[in-house]
C-alpha cells in the first residue's frame, strides 16, 4: 500500500466515524424519558477558582430553572478575586457556598473542590458543571434529568456542549479530535474502558453510584480527571453516555486566543499519556495527518476542510472557523510542542497554580487509571 493510499484510508475512516457520530448525536436529542412523580432531587456542583465573571453569568441561569427540587453547591477553591463576594451577594436558599484554601498534597484543585462539594450534596442526582457553563433556558435541567432517566442503569450522562467565547480556532479542535476519532455509540456499549471518557463541563450521575465509587477521590491527582473518571466508571460497570447537550448547555471556555492557548497548554500533554514516547507517537501521527499530508497529495487539503467542516457543523461553530481549518490544524501541532515543553520544564500552570506532573501513587492508593 502506498503512503497516499494509507493516508486516504485513514481519512475515510475518520469521515466514517464523523458520520456515525453525527447520526448518533442527532438521535440522542430525541431520547428523553418521562420524569417520575415525584421527580428526583438534583444537586448542581460547581468548582470555582477566580470565577467572579463566570459566576455572574452562571448563577442566574441555574437559579432560574423551573425544576421543582434542586440545590446549587459552589465550592470556592481558594479564589483571589471577587468570587466569594459574588456568592455572598446572592440571596437564594437553593444556593449553598463553601470556601476552601489550597488543596491537600496530591490533589488537583478542581478535583478536590468537586469532591468537597459532593460531600455536601443531598440530591438524588449529582450534576457537575464548570463555572463557565450556562443553562440555556429554564427547562434545561428538567431535560437533562429526563435524558439521564432514559439511560439503562447504572450510567452517567455527558455529552457535546455548545462552545462559545474567544479562541474558537483552538477550541474547535476539541470536538474535531473527538468526533473524528471516537465512535460515540460504541463508547457506552463496549467493555473497553479506554474507549470512553467524560466531558467535565457537564455530567450527571446518581448520588448512590458516586458515593459507592468516589471517582474524584480515585483520580485526585489528574489534570484530565474527566477523561480518567469516564474510563474508571466504565471499567466498574457505569458507562458514560455521550449525547447532544447543545440545546441545554452553553460553555464560554475562554475569552481570547491567548487565554485558550494557556488553558490548553495544561491539558494537551496529559491527554497524550504523560510520557515522552506516547507524546512522540501522538504528535507524529497528528503532524503526518494534518500538517504533512498535502505534501503527498494536494487532495488532502480538501480532506482537511471536509472533516473540519463536518465537525464544526455538528457543534455549531461559525463558518469562519471552518474556513480557517489549515491555520487551526497548524496551531494544534505547535500547541502540542508547547504543552510538552511546559510540562517537562515545570512551567505548566493555571490560575496561579503550577501543574504538577502526575506520578504513580503507592499501590492501593490509586483505584483506577
């Protein structure tokens, strides 16, 4: 097989996965079971470190929900801005706030914040959301609960959210990679734990299941805790189901391209497996497919555009983002190098905290991988 034929086969496979995912996500929007009477209570859990601006957007959308029984628990993870003041300015009995300082040794701040919030929860269901999330309308929480109730038990609900804000050239790479490489319908149906993951921006699980497995405690040192928790849950018989949540959840991830670059710098290297060899393999594969392929045949530029356009249409990206596909793919290659160097040299950080490279815990301390 020639190199051109091999590349063509890979692109066809990526296109096939993209098509399967598009159909799956379209169908998932129609899967919504009825609510029992009375409906289950929900605890919405939010980690907040220096999230003053985001909380001003998020909290009104949460407290405007017409769902009959829910609480919002926000854990202030040692903020140095006005986060605590914003929480104190909201007079609503459904909002409960807790204030922490630095996480204990061996814990990532966000993971510790969510674990602490979960221990204060009283709802039948736990909904974990990031502070940069907003619920789109007052019925969004009810639809999320109905989606969750329609899943075979036990299960976790997660999915594709509506991504907005700045830095979309980089942000659009996240759904592009997922939708062209991971067949979402198989993620919940196979027994392979690595063929799974979670979107940490929004996911739901029964409180009893969470208390039994305590996934945040099991992955206390993981920067990419959502992916590892998804695999951890699946390995223990609780598969995450990825659905289209764009009508319910909007996420303003970053305000600018520079902010997006800084944010992804902390995540990209851990995503490749946190070793020199796994990074080298992942980076070489990416560069071969999305940087050097046009040197083999100019037709692969068209393949770039078709895959990126398809992914962008699924997640409702603006057309100008799709038009800039070659620039996005080049930025992705450069970002991978920058992320690896930042982690190797100890310069990876986020919101004033250095990201410590994950090491293997003592036997018995780590529950899942």
